[in-house]
C-alpha cells in the first residue's frame, strides 16, 4: 500500500481519498467535505425516519378511530345497562314495599326467620 493513504482510503470513501495530498494528510478541504458528507448522511437518515413515522401514523390513524368508536359504543352500552339495572332495582323495591304493606305479619315472620337462620349459620 502506498505511503500517502489514510484510514479514509482504507474505508473506501471517495470524497476523502480524492482530497488527500501527497503527504497523506487530508487538510481543511477533506474536513469540510467530511462534514458535508456527514450532514448529508444525517439528513437522509432523518428524512427516512420522518417518512417511517408518517407511514406509521397513516396506518395507526384508522386503528385509533376504530378503537375510539368501540370505546364510545361500549360506554353507551354500559350506561344503558346501568340505567336498566337501576330501573329494575326500583321496580323490585316498589314491589317489595307493596308486598310488605299488604301482608305485614308475613313480612315480619319472614324477617325473624331469616335473622334466626343467619344467626345459626354464623355461629
């Protein structure tokens, strides 16, 4: 290998090897060229990353909308079921009150019997 080659020539970078002088040093031109090359590479990598993010956002958009729609539908369904359960509980409470008013003695005997059973089971 000739004496005027550097590590840039070994790597095979044509921009850096063309700017080398006969002494093997790259000088200010190679430094500026290297900085420019590094900026170009960085810009390409950045642009590629931006494009990848944009593609992912395009694909994720419909999925997010579908998820939001599903959550909204589930929320509406749960609210409707909760309302129905409250109404059913109110109906049972009203029915129980009516039954106790119509048969107070039976209600008291049932309550005492239930209390006695619970007391025995918890001993």
